């Protein structure tokens, strides 16, 4: 299919596992800022790579640090969910309006502002004396990321054009693939060698270098047709609605779905999101123009993204926790255990771009999620505890292959489903959907994890003739430093069973994504 606008066709290069599916399209949709030429393009590219890498790997590094945070601050399972979800909530809800701010007020200005907010929040995370402080600081980090991430992509598009842009994207994606691969292991090493606080303090010198590079090299370009007004009412309603739903889902395992507070949060969340849709329908400059969803292909592509990244986000949250708490891995070992998936995505994505042209986006968007679903399903197999090489490694390899098959055709489907002038908006929406999917996954699959753990442990305690006062142990260490006992093994095996339940639901979502692609994405003509 011919491109509807210049320089839009995705090239074959590495893909970062932690990147959103349409990041490349967001870059290619940006017009070159000819009124603000860049004299130091390599330095500008370095600034955007440093800035986006900080935000890109932050979530995956924090995941391996959660058990250490839990031990030091006495966090509950719900509080650990909020450590990640506070970040994802504000990143997902504000990323579109953050991109509009860069277009209107200046990309360099908003990029540096985002770095500054992200850095101040990182320092606050590292100094956090308790969970409330840490969660609030993580929310502020999400605000900073919502400013810097879209601006970094827009700067690359505004500075480079033609073949230079393709090479710049390749460099940006290649570095992203490397950081996505080594980030969790390196972050885990910092946790083991120093403290979980070190992963946040590390952002400070990186941010200082990024700001200096940006000031020295990045022109403060604007978008000529930027909206006159920013959709703050829509952004506020989206953030509040998602926050209410997430809070209700996070509290449901402890309080039950019949609890008044949980029901109130669900009601408030649905009402606020309904108001958000009404605002977008009436706004002159909405952050999500609803008319793009009239395209069946665009709606289908976003549903595929929602379902697939829901499963991926949940597994990447609960897998490191399980490896550490149930199998006794160190943080560095848990981070290294995740390495195969981003490594496969980064390496094989260079060779899968041509598959879309050969087979069409629809065929690959059916095949890719099916392969990913098999990978999720392999994580649910009852293989002997601790068998990384026989259980976790094959599953992560298959999951990585499935994601690799999916990303390029997903970008193509989004690109082909809207007019050329809507490509930037379409890519932004799809990237926001991927982040909101992870947010909802941690909340929803948290219910599955807790309930499955409690049911499995209850059955084991009955077999051991032990009292159920030992039931709620997710807030403690399941693997004891002392000699293993039947109770310790029961606790660890119950956490492993909870991961299997999460993996099964993730597999169902992946196969559901394949079904959506078959039903909604048009056949190649």
C-alpha cells in the first residue's frame, strides 16, 4: 500500500521492548521545522535518546525493585501496584496534551520542563521516607514523562528529514533496544549492591546531561497548525476517571466488590470517563478527536493494542515479583531473567519489517498475538519450581517472537487507517492506549493474582493442617533465609500458582487480540 504522506513508511530496524508500538510513526508524522534548522543534529539526537531512555526503562527497572521497596517500607501488595500505576496513570492520561503543549509552546521548552519535573520527582522518590511520599513522587514522575516523551519524538521528526530521519530513528530505536534489554538487570544490580533508592538517584546526572545537550543543540521549534487551546478539561477528566477505576480495582481484593467505597470509585470512574467523551465530542481542539474511531481498522488496531499490552503489562509486573518472592532470585537475577524477550524484539525486529508488505497487516496481527498467547500460556504450565531454563526461558522467547511479529503491522494498520494529516494524532492515541492498558492490567490482574494466591494457599494450609492465620503473606517474604519448611514452600508455591493464573488470563487476552484483528482489520487489497 502506498504511503499517504511523505517519509511515513516504517523501515526495518531494532525496536525497544519498552517503547510504545507507534513511536516511530509519531516521529515520521512530524513536519520538519524549516524555520528553525538544527546545526548540531547529533547532539540533539543524543539529548532525545537520553531523555526518552530515562522514561522508557523507568517502569521495568522499578518492577525488579518492588520486593526491596516492600521490605524496607512495609508496603502492601496494593501499595506496590500504586508505585507503578501512579506513574502509568499520569503518563497515559497526559501524554497527548503533553504533545500538544510541545507543538504550541515549543518542543525544546516542554522537553526540558519535562526532564526537570522528572528529575525532581526522581530525587523525591530516592528520598521517600514512606509509601505515600513514594507514590506521590511517582505520580509526579509520570507528569514529567508525559511532557518529555512526546516532545523527544517530535524533536527527532522536526530536526531530521529524508534518509537522515531514517538513520536517526534507527539509532534512537537501537539504543532503546539496548537499554530495554540491559536496564532491568542493571537496575537489579543497583538494588542488590546499593539500594532501591539508587535507581532513582541515577536519573539525576543523566537528566543534567540531557538538559545541557538540549540547551546547546535543540532548536525550540513549534508546529504551525498547533491547536489554539489545550484540552485541559479532557485531560483532567481522563486522569480522574482512570484514577477512580484503578483505585476501586486495587482495593477490591481486600474490601470486596460489594464494598461501598469500591462501588463508589467504580461509579465515579465511569461517570468521569463519560464526561470525558462528552468533552471530546464538543471540544474545538480535543486531545482525542472521536471521529478517527469511525475507521473500523483504527478501532480494531487500538483494541488489539489494548488487549495485547494488557497481558504484557501484567506479566512484566508480576513475573519479577514472583521470581524474587517465590523462587529466591536476587533483583539482578530477576532483571537478567527478563533479558531474552527485549533482546529478541530488538534483534528480530530488524528483519520482520518486510513481512507486512508480503503478507499484509491483518495476517500478522492475527499470527503475532497468537504466538504471544502461546508464550503467555507456557508461563502457566506447571513445570517444576525454579526451572528457569525449562519454564521461563522458552516462554519468554516465544512471547518475544510474538511481540516482534505484531509491532510493525500494528504501526502499518494505524498509519493506513487515517488520513495523512491525522497520522500524528492516531499514533499518539495508540501509544496512550498501550500505556493505559498496562495501568488497567496491573489493577485487574492484581485481583486475579491476590485471589488465586489466597485460594491456592488456603488449600495447601488445609492439607498441612495449619491455621489460616498464615493466609495473607503477600506482604511478607515467602522465601525464608532459614531452612525451607512446609509452610515456606506452601507460600512460595502459592505465589507461583498466582502467576500462572495471571499468565492464563494474559494468554486469553492475546488470543482475543488475534480475534479482534481477524474481525476488524481489513484484508490487504
